[in-house]
C-alpha cells in the first residue's frame, strides 16, 4: 500500500493559485491555436503564438486543441451587461444542444456564445435606442422573439474648440473624401467572421487616463455633432498601442476625421477601432495576439492633443468600451 501525503494547509492557497494560472495558460493556448487553425496559415505575431514556428505545423495546433479538456472551453468571459443606449445586453436564449442558434436584433445578426452550457446573445444597443421593451429574434428549430428592457441613460455634454476650421466645416473636396472613406469604415464595422467561442474581456490598449468617456454629447466650436462613439485615452505621442485581445487586422487607413486608423476583428461582429495614431505597425490580414503592439499614439485627424480614440462595435453598433474591461478596484 502506498502512503499518500496530505498537503499542509499553509500551501493549499499556493496550490490553488498554481492551478488557476495553469488553467489560464491552457485557455490562452487553446484560443490562439483555435484562431491559427481557423486561419489555415501561419500566424505572424509575437513569441506567444508562433504556433508553426514553435510547434512545427498545424498538426501540433490540433494536438493542443485535443489535449485540453472540452470543459475548459465551456466558461468564457462576457462583457458586463448594461441594457442602456450605448450598452450591451446579454440575453440567455431558450436553446439547448451543441448547435449554435442564430439571433437577430434590428435586422442585424448578433453574437451568440455558449457559456457554461447555456447559449447567450450578446447585443450592442445603439446610442439612438429609445428606452422601453426591445426584442431579439432567435432562429433555431423554431423562430422566437425574446423581449428585454432598455433603460434610459443620460450622457453629459462636452464642448471642444477645434483650431482647424475645416475639421468642423469641411469644404467640398473634403466632403468627397469623407463620403468615400465612410464606405470603407462601414464595411469594416459590418465585417462578420463566424467563430464558435469568443472571450470578450479586453485589456486596455494603451496606458493612460481616460480623458473622454463614451457617449458624450459633443459640440465642436459651439456646433452640435454626433455623440462620442468611443473612449479617448490620453497618452504622449509615440506611446505603444496594443491589441486588447487576439484578433485579425481587417483594415488600416488614413481618414479625414479619424487620422491613421486600425480595425481589428475579434469574431462574430465584435470589431475594435483605433484612431489618431502616429504610426501603424500592422497590415491587413495580420493575426494578432493579446497585447501585441499595433502602432503608436499620435495626433492625426481631428484632435485637440495626443490621444488614442478606441471604439468597440457589436453588430455594427458602437458600444461603451469600458464594459469590456475588468472592473477597476
């Protein structure tokens, strides 16, 4: 008979921490291997992925996928639910089984994920939404509407003075450029990549204070403009900007209002945008790891100082990026 030693109570917390860290490591490897296999080509990211270079080829990626227990993928990080204009509704769906149902809100397909063996629709609510009863349409074996409430939220005003008058009242040539660029931007936000599971909890893309929150009712040179559709983070010019989660670069460009801009697709209509950058270090099609540098903070486009404008979009609806960040303590 073999004696099995009993762990000293003093080291049990250490064991729990080690187990938690190991689980996070395996989940990270799983997500990155999954993305690698879906792309069907080598990732071009930093040393944390490089699956083909570090592990040989896609067969090793498959090995990592099968090595990790299926139960490890059944719990994912969702954004914080805030059912208000500019917020995110997380609605449990009456669907069972492994087949992912489809869900639609305002005629737009929305993200559906499985968390702890339950299906959830993750819905971006537009800033223009009226408070009251809304509904998501679920398409599976049968078609069903699920109602959910949207509560009122008032956003404060922000008044800014822009020295470059063309950035407030563009001339005819500027307007032609703006219309052309708008199509590119809309196409990026409409992009849909159908993947099974998504961890929708991000890291902050740049270190710095949040200077202008999401949803501000803006006035430029005393003229009303559209509400602020992102989160501004103040940082010195040249500060590194990082991908908040794994994803794929779907567009880059220099735009009249947004300046140097990067769009990252995180799957199922979850798109992030980074504006006013000084330098862009990625190209369309690049596969990114969480924390990988994508460029630097700048002052391009319509700005009053160096900062990063960060937008998060769900079902082509701009929502509050802070809902995707860990709660600060």
